[in-house]
């Protein structure tokens, strides 16, 4: 019996290590490379993003599985819940109300919505910012947005949905201490004529607990009015982005919209 238990434990450990290793191999490079090369939301990109989310949540559940299995009285119920949670990733959150700001830039085209999985809501964000380069070089400032999606029930790892943009580095994530993200505002620089255009430069978000989380973007332009609020939180977003202009003036991210979680 003891030998059988040890063998079972070794198999579980090997499976857990392999799953997490697979997730880490997929997560940092392949998915981001695919997103950068797709200017629109294609079915192939959606499949890779869904697989990334599936591996993220499954790896998180596996890491906690030994604690769950240590309590036989909960074993059957927990496995049932974990199964439903994994299956929920085949669909995305649904919503119909879109919140907007009034001061977004006008260059570029709109991308498709990036949605949290079903039963997740956004409780934080970070930005990809191309820092001021000085001299006569071209500045773009805000390039990408990430939302960190939290499950409504289970304390598992956040799922990340993003529009990565082209240049810059990701700032540290800003999370709501409690509750969820329910509105946002953008800092946008208007057209500069013969000067260097940057369009959107930073973003702030409002949390349902009343806190404001500030983005660490550049300081050009002015803050616009806050968007209207989502009563059940934000579950996705899309961006208006100008593609690289070659030798022309790049602005990258110009505007953003967010979509509210459904009431269900």
C-alpha cells in the first residue's frame, strides 16, 4: 500500500511539473509573438489566447490540488468545481454596455474586444509605455493595456488579457484592494501640427470600493472626463491603435473602450 501511494504521489508530481513547464514555455513568447503579428482578432489568435488561459488556470488549480486531496470529505465536491471552472474557459464573459471617454485620439483603427473568461472580472491593469527618448526622436508613450481578470469565487491566479502594442515596457500592475474596476479615464495629447504626436499617454481606473489606481504613463496632454461606470464591473476592452508609420510620426495607442460585465 505504501509503495503504491508513493508511486501515485510521484506520478502526480511529474504531471504537475510537466503542466506548469508547458504553460511557462507557451506563455512568454509564442502567444505574444502571435498577437503582435495579427492586426485583427483572428480565430487562430483566439485559440492560442484561450489555450494560454486554460493552461494558466489549470496550473493554478494543480498547485492547490494536494491541499484539496488532503481533505477526503471535500474531494468529490472540489473536483466537480474544478472541472466546471476549467470548462468555463471555452467561453468568454458577455456584456453589451460599452463605456467610453470623450478625448481619445483619432488615428488608427479599432481592434476587437479582449475579454476576460466567463465568471471573471477585471480588478486591475497595467500599461505598456514607450518612455520619452529625447532629442528629435519619435515618442509614442502609451502602447498597450493589460487587464488582470479575477475569478468571482475561487482564489486562483489572475488571467491576463491584453493589447500589447509595439514599443515600450510594461509598468507594474495596479490592483483594486477590493471589488472590481468600473470606469477609466485617459490622458491624451491633441494633434501637434508639425510637432511630434503621441495621442494617448496614460490611463487611470476607478475601483468599485472608491479607490483610484493611477497609470505610470508620460505627462503630455490633458486628462479627460471619466467614463460612465459599469455597475457589475469591467470584463473586457478594445483599443484604437495606429500601426507603425515607417519614417512617419508614430502615435501607437490612441483611444480605448471597455465593456461591462453582464448582470448574470
